[in-house]
C-alpha cells in the first residue's frame, strides 16, 4: 500500500472517530473541504504542514497519520 493510501485511510478513520464531517475538519484545520475529500481519496499528497494541521485537529500525533495498518505478515518480521 502506497503511503498516500495509508494517509487517506488513517485520515478518514480518525475523522470519523472524532465525529467530524469533512467540512468541519477542513474548517478547523483551515483548509478547503474539497482538499480533505481529495486527500481521503488519495488524489493529492499532503504536505507535512497539512498532515500536522489535520493531526492537531484530530488530536493524534502526526506520525499516527502515516502508520501502516498492522497485519499478520508485518508482525512475523
């Protein structure tokens, strides 16, 4: 899985867990709602500054936004 896809999945998961719409997240992070939508669809690659802005709003570490999902194959390594 590409890092852009990892970020997209994590962004959507953390946003939904926080109970925020794309519009509300975008407003709080001072970015456009269509940009949040594009990030969640892996259309754009986020800058490190945007990753940090979104993480702050979602109350997670920026590094968590880029963590790959743990799978059985990864645990065996």
